[in-house]
C-alpha cells in the first residue's frame, strides 16, 4: 500500500472515463447491495448518524438562518444604504456579503486541514479509502467541517427559496444544494469523510471569487459616482473566478475526486457500500459544474463581441434598467441634477455618462 504522503500521478480525462466505465460495469456485475431490500440492509449496517448529530444539524440550520437575517438587517443593508448603492443593489448586496464571509472562513479551514495538518488527501486522493472501515472514528476537526457545511447547505435550501433573488439557474442551484447536502450526509454517515473534505475544498474557492466579484460590481457606482477601483477589482475577480472554476471544478475535481471514488475506491474496498449511489451524486455535481461553466463562457463571448461593456450576470431574468445618477449641473451652481446610468442586475455593469 502506498504511503499517504506520496504524490499520486494524475490520470487524464480519457483514462478516467474509459477506466471508470469498465470498472463500473464490473462493479455492477458483482454488486452486493443492489435492489431495495439489500440497499435497506446495507444502509442499516453501515450508516452511522447519532440523534445528537441530527439535532445539532437542525440547530445550526436555524443558527445560520437567524445569523444571516440579523447581519442583513443590522449590518449589510445599513452599510449599503450608507454607501448610497442603488436600491436593488441594497437588496442583493447582503446575499453576496453573507456568502463571501462564510465561504472564505470555510475554505481556509479546509485548506488548513489539507495542507497544514497530517492529511495527504489532496496529493494522494486514493488514500481517502485506505483502511476504510464501517463506523470508523471521524476526527473531531473533520467532523466539525461536516457539521458546519452540512447545516449551511441545509440553510441554503431554505434561503434559495425564501431569501435569495430568483434567477434562471435557481432551480439548478436548489438541486445543487440538495445534492451537496446528500453528499455531505452520506460521506459522513458511511465514513467517506476524507473525500468530502476534498469536494468542499475544490468548490468553495469559486464561491469566494464569485461573491467578491459581485460585491465590487455593486459598489462601482455609489451616490451617482463611478469608482474605477471597484471596476478593476470586479474584472480581476471574474478572471480569477473563471480560471479557478476550470482548474478546481473541471480539472482537479474529476481527475482527483472522481478517479479516487470511481476506480481506486474498489481497489481499497472491493465491496464498498452504496458505490453507485455515491458516485452518481458526484457525477451530477460534475454535470452542474459544466452547466455553470457555460454561463461563464457565454458572458466572456458577450464581452468580447461588445454586447456587454463589463461584468454582468447572464443568469438574471432582467437585462437592464435605467437609474438616476447624480452629477454636477455647472461650476456656478452647487446643485446636482439627475443623470442617466445603466444598471444590470446582480453582477452588473453601469455605464457612466
């Protein structure tokens, strides 16, 4: 058995999908928990969730929802009004601020576990299944991540329906939250917790850059004045967002996580429980990553073709609207008159005239 600290060679896309197909076909032929009765029996034998853990999950869901409401009404919205943002941006800014704070703290903690603790999962993803045993102990630092992230996605399901702005991909986003929550709960209950840390690490970095970009777009125009620094930061954030999306979600995620879960998991644990269900969830996550990457490409094409003057969220239903902005009327008059600006929803560009 290879050492956990060894650097594992990366497969290619062709190797991943060709090998995965043959491995899954063999696994299906030798499946020992396929069928309803066998699945229920396997679930009862290998799933381990205590009542305390379930209660803590729901308590933290309520805590995240209450904390977001308090920060929105007592910090984020008052700050947005003080900065004199457009009224629609005042309503949307708290969502991005909230997600930026959470994902930043969560991602840095996962980074700390992967690179500064005695875990070698990133460099050797196959090691996540070494010495796997049903009901094995979950280290407290990893269990903490699962409680925090699982309850946050439970909160996110509620927030997508009742708190967030509804977008073209909101139904897909809701499905994403359900799948991610299922992955978190399943990987923890069946003690595949190490691979769950990898999944969270490879996804949260993009959410940080997305919300950072959107916040700077909202702050481009404050009180009718255009601020170049926020325009530059939003462009830089979007470039970083696109690059990391491809590297983390479309390159490392399939070639590290899927390869370990589809192929090397069976090498370490030939009769690993719920092999097909767990890998179906991971593959669905990959499909959604590809789906959202198409939005990124669509926006880049629109910017290059001159259809957009800057960063815009192409998931929004409304394309643009006119807002009033303030500008000086003359050097002899201290009065200000309204000018025109163009405002696009949620990750928008304003044209200053």
